[in-house]
C-alpha cells in the first residue's frame, strides 16, 4: 500500500550514487588522483549506506526496481571501499586485489545489464540513461581492469563523470517533482 505522504527516497539514492561516482571517476580520469582518498569514505557512507537505506525506503513505496537498484549499488559501494582498504589492513595481499576487482566488476556489469534492460519498463528517459551509462561504465572498468590500460581507465573516468551528472539530474527531477 503506497503512502501518499511518503517522500521520494530516489532523490537520496541518486544523490549518493552521483556524488560518489563523480568523486571516484574524477580520480579515474586523472583529473584529481587524490580524489580516491575521498571516494572510499563516500563509498561507505553516502554512496553506500545512504543509498542502501534509500533502497529500503523504496521497499516501503512498493518500488521493487528502485529497491533492487539502490540496495544493490549501495552494497556495491560499501564492498568496493572495503576491497580497496583490504590490502592495507592485511585482509588480502595487494597482488590479489586485481583479480578480485576484475571479477567484482564483471559481476556488476551483468547486474547493470539486467537493470538496464528493466529500466526500459519505466519509460523514464533519465532512468534509462542512467542505467545504460552505468552498464557502459562497468564495461569500461572491466576492459581497463583486465587489460591494465591506463587509457581505458581514463575513458572510464570521463564516462563515469557523465554518468554522475545524469544521476544528479535525476536527483534534481525527483526533488523538483515535490514542488509540482
């Protein structure tokens, strides 16, 4: 049963996704390499926890698609941050990180492909754009991870920045609809 007074949790979810994706991909693009230091805590808290909580609130609204997307990508961000910290806290060797990230990115590419296909059911151009961009971002990250190509990492970074900007636009639309 949908509660008409319930706020749209998609705004928080998109905001957390956009900001964390932007910061990480500014680093990937080589614009501010130190941005990775900010992306990891953001991945735990805003891109991760806040987005995950937004997904749980999507459950309350009856939006299975939003719930799956936000809890899924929120969990991705928390897991990604943990994986990046794992070698420094001696939970895995630095040489294991590459293959672990590789299979993680491939798995999220598959998830993103499924979500991209399902996004067409929303008939919302912004939502469809976000999911297609996320799919291509993970695909580029797969290629960069498995080839070791710095150029592909840079390309993925710029594509990720565009993805973040479109997600922020989606956040804007979600908030703006409150005032209509």
